[in-house]
């Protein structure tokens, strides 16, 4: 994508959502760090459900250590990988007490040295809690960057490095939120909703997904064509095995 197109891409996402932020609920950097650790391979919604009652009583690393691993495991048992995550959260809380005076550190190196904290988690905390211009690449960001041609790359590190290079001001701070939300709600994994996408003309993905009503019409037309061709040519193996109306074709898309 050319530089002007990248600018326009983010300008439109920004216009549609001027104040994007994480959907994880927290009231301080420590709770945000815990929520991000818990969100690995889980939805933000499931983490929020488990964390609301937890965060009402646990606001500091010391309180978490006092709460203990058994009670924490029980509090987060609805979240995937809760055994490992409970262990990590207690260990990282203890490390914050031992080495950082109970505060969340502000450097990537110190964050990534904490148990259960990888590059993506560090990027989210640095960005959302401390306002740094970091680019956390999750599954949504990775897909959107590759599909659209915005910042293609074979690995999350490659995509992150490209975003780092190409995202212009004034969009750098919120870029990763826009990309996550765009991937989660519009440019979805199985069927991107191109017909209502604000960057449709800038995106290189082909073919674009049609609006639902046109997909229904076009799949009806294809079924009718197949039925009439089967009538003309007589029964075939395909026609006899797959009744009309049970098409295996993929959803229709714009050319
Ligand atoms: S046009 Fe479609 S594929 Fe491209 S960004 Fe929009 S939703 Fe995603």
C-alpha cells in the first residue's frame, strides 16, 4: 500500500471510531496487565466476566499474592488455560513486589521478564497503560494487515516491524486498537463484511464479500442454473447426490 493510502486507511478508521481502546476492563495498570495475561487464547468478554468480581477486591499485586493461587484458579476457571494462568499471575505479582515496588514497570525488557508476559502483552500494556506507540499484533491485526496489504508478513514479528515503519502520525498510538476492532467486527476471519467496510477501495483482498441480500439472490440464481442444466442433460452423479438448495459453493463475493 502506498504512503497516502496508508494514511487514508487510518484516517477512515479514526473517523469511524475517534477514541478506540481495549475492550478489557481494568482500573489500573496492574489490573490491565493481569487481564491481558488472562486473555491469551480467550475472548475479552470471557476475561471481563471472570475479572469483574475479582478486580472488585484485588487491585494490587500484594492483594493478589494474599488471595493465593487456589482462590485465583477458582475465580478464573471459566477462562481457558486457567491453571497455568493462575500460576503465572501469582508469580508475576510476587515479582512485581520483589523487584518493582509493587508497580508495573514501564520498559519492554522488564515487562517481558515477568512470568507469562510475552511481547504482545508488553506491547498492549505499554500502549494502553502508558501511552507508548507500540503495535501489538494479535490474530485480528495479523489477518487484517495481510489481507488488506497494509503490512503483510509471514510472522507476527514481521507484521509488527512493518507497522512500526509505515503507520504515520497522528495514528501511531491508536493504530493497533483500530486494527483489532476492525478485524473483530468487520474484517472477520471467516467472512469479511466488505459491503460495509470503510476501507473497501483501499484493500487489496479479492473478491470482496457481497451484502447478505445479494448473496442470497446470487446463490438462488446459481441453484436455478444448475437445476435447469441437470434437466437438459439428464441425471448425473453430482446432480443425483447433491439435491438443489444444498449447494457446497462458497459465499458469493463482489468481483
Ligand atoms: S474490504 Fe473486506 S477484506 Fe478488505 S478490509 Fe474491508 S472487510 Fe476486510
